[in-house]
């Protein structure tokens, strides 16, 4: 791997891009979004309780 390739690899690993935000004024959509976030957050805890080491 030459120096230019290593530099490009290092730069690509250090890149950080922010996502665009969407503001939904519908309460049902907002509630559904928060519920999905909560389920994703709690999923590892449920899995670890079902399958203890």
C-alpha cells in the first residue's frame, strides 16, 4: 500500500458526516419514531436476559 492510499484510508476513517433532520409535526409519526428508538435501545437487554452467558 503506497503512501497516498494510506493517507486516503486514514482520512476516510476519520470522516464524520452529520445527517439531515426531518421534523415531523404529526404526533402519531413522532410517537412511532420514539417507540422504535426505545425498542432498539432495549433490544440488547432483552436478548441478554433470554440468553445469559
